[in-house]
């Protein structure tokens, strides 16, 4: 990268965490672009354009793998609606396209069901880059996502790079967690603000309410 940053991803599952606006999505998008995935969301084979990157970060990014694969998927929660619309358009020519998404239109499923249909049916071998996948998932369905990740990565079939705010996802065993702040550094999920804030709030919400509601 331009500032000389050298990141080595040593695990099959890597998380990038940090506040909104710190650059998590930009970094994932740049990685996806370098992999040849559609930066609007999708794989190398998905040809549509609802999102144009303007960061230019990929111009300064060099990737290398022990074993490189062209298979994979870039899932960005914010533009998933547009991806689902694109799949519907393709399915007008060949309904078999929907087999990779649970057999029916993603728009005919709830937001969370559509996410899980993608994860269950489309994810197999390859590199999977997920930008805030928890955005449409209940806590129970976040656990389902963890199960899918475990099944694929323990079989040696997949690598996951995920940006998230979810303490549930961050708990994935043996994952590496990089905190993006004024620098990028490895951390443990119990050392993240996400974990501490969630834990402390659930244990004593009244303490937070006293401060949050003091002007009312």
C-alpha cells in the first residue's frame, strides 16, 4: 500500500473492525477489485455496475497468496438490493441461475433470508470478502453464518475477509482481528470497544440511559 503497510493474513478468517468512516469498506473494496470481483458486489462473472469506486486504493495495493484462486465473491450489504435486482434480470433468460440462491428470487425472501440463501447456496470454494454481513441478520442468523464459515474454512475450501461491527461474528475461534484506527493493529475481540460496550450495556443499561436521557 501507499504508506508501506504490509499485512499478512495468516488465518482462514480475518476481521477488520473500527468505527464508521475509518476505511474498512474502502480496504475491502480495494482487495475485491484486485481479485477481479465486481466492486458493486458479486464475483468475476457478475456484469453490472451500480457502484463506482473512487478511492483509488487498489492502485497501491499488491496481493499475494500461497495458493491463488479466481473463485470467490464480494458481498457488500449496502448494495445487496442492486445485486438481487441484477440476478432477477439474468434469471429472466435462464431460471437455473436462481439455483445458486435457494431456487427463488432474492427479492422474494426477507433481507436476512436472502443473505443466508447467498451464503448457503453460493459459497463453496474460494475467497469471500464480506462487508458488514450482519446488517440484515438477527443474532440467531449471525450464528448460522458462523456455522457456514466454519464448515467451509475447516474443510480447507475457503478464506474469509470480513468487515464487521458484530461482537458475535468477532468471536469466531482462531480468527485474526485487525483494528483500524490511526493505524492497523491486531487485537482480541474482548479488547474491542464493540465487545466492551455491548457487554456493559446489556449488564447495566440503566447507567447508559441516565447519561443518554439526561436532557429529557
